C-alpha cells in the first residue's frame, strides 16, 4: 500500500496543477470579457454623445457650448469624427468638421500619437491630422510613405495629398507601382487634391511617362473619370500603338464603340492576354456581325479563351435564346460546350430544371 501511495502522489499533483490552471484560465477569460464588454459599452456611450455633434458640424449647426471632452475618450471621438469625414465630401461639411476638431482641440491628443510605437495610433494620427491639414504630420507622412505596411503607406500618401497637394500628388504618382496600393484606393485619395492640379499632373504623365509606367495610371484614370477615359486611351494608343500591355488594359476598361475595330483586330493577336481582352471587349462594343468570330474563338482548346469568348458571345446584341442554344451542336470541344452552357445559365437562358445533352434541350 505505501508503494501505491508513492506512485499516485505525482499523478495527484499533476491533476491538481491542471485543475488550478483550468480555473485560472477560466477566471482570466471572464475578467478579459468583462473589460471588453465594458470598453464596448463605453464606446457606445461616447458615440451616442458625440456623433450628433459631428452630424451638426457637417451642416454648420453646432451649439455654442460643447460638452467637455474626456481625454480618455479622445481616440473614440476621433474615430467618430473620421467616420463622418468619410461619409461626405465637400467644403461646407469638411469645414464644419474642421471647426469642431479645433474646438475640441483634437490635435493635442493626436500629436503625441505621431511618436507612438503602436501602429494603430500612428495610423489614426496620420488620417485625422491629414484631414485637418495639420502640417505637423508631414514629417511622419514623408517617413512612412515607403513603409512596407500598405495601410501605413496609404495613410501617409493620403495625408501628404491633403496637407501638401502640390508636392504630395507627384510623390503618390511616382509610387503607383507599389504592389500594396490598389488602383481604386489611389484614385480615392487623389480625389482629395484640387481638380486643376490633378488634371495638370495627369496630363504631364500621359505626355512624358514611358509605356512601362502607364498601366496603373490608366486604371486610376478610369476609376476617376470613366466618361473621359476613351480620350485618354486614344492619346496613349497614339503614343504607343504597338504596346501589347497597354492595349490589353485599354481593351479591358474601355466601353467606347470606337474600340470595335481594334478589338476585332486584336482578337487574333498572338499574345493570349491581349487576345482574351479583345474578345471580352467585343461583348461590350461588338455587333451581331461578330458572332462568327466569337464562335470560332470559343471552339478552341484554350479554356480561358473559351470562357471569355462564351461570355462575350452571350452579350452580343440581337442574339436570341433559341439561336444561342442552336450553337451547341456545332461546337467540337466538350470544354467549349461546357463554357457555353455556363454562359447561357448566367444569361438566364438555361435553368437547373433543364439539361443539355449533345446540344439538344430535353
């Protein structure tokens, strides 16, 4: 019996330690949950107090007296203020929000964050001080413009454009090829600069940049002014008539009917990307006369081209459901028939209740 007790003693100790550890973990999680819920409730309370003042500032209807800002709530109030800045753009609304920020002296809480070692604090300071056009954020914005963290570098770019657009726009355009900068986000932050300045910078770039740098710029210009994109595309094609990469981007983005002849010509190009983009463009600017060309492109052994040609063919004007279904028996590749079935389904001409076998509807 004594030997048995000696053997069980270490096991008992291990079990007790494990139980105590479980109890400790449970208590820790309960405490953390309590504080998290408390923070969330405090954030809701602060939001209920300050968001109405932000909305009032957007329409320049602030009261003469404002509640005192608790320094502990400054970060929450700044987030509310930034959210309102993002909701609407225009001099009147942003001016009112700027006045509110000055009256609350938000910059006094934000400036120390510029020197913080925490990324989220720096991000908030860059975004808010940039929107306030506070030049004291410029040193950090310049130092973070080439940061490896895309959110930080984009926040720095935005602050530069808002505070010093005459220099900031050029710096942003010089970094268009940053892989972490989506064209849509760049377009959104460039909109913050004066329109006349943007027009001048874009015109200079379109006239002087080499073909290797114009791809991302075309995407941004399309996002900023889609209705004027064809004029930009014509200028680029005049400068670089044989650049396959630029032609592929233009065919991907442009919807102008004048693009039809180029799309027909490039649908036979040896470059696969250019050829597929040309076929896709025919779905937007093509006519019923392009049906034979698209059917030929569909009935090939390249599945990516099959998919592109099928979807473009399904969008051709004048194509009727019965005529579209009648194309199936003439396709020699099974994968081409499958892509055409998928295109018919997406067009609403084929339903789950129907099945197609060997090109006949049953």
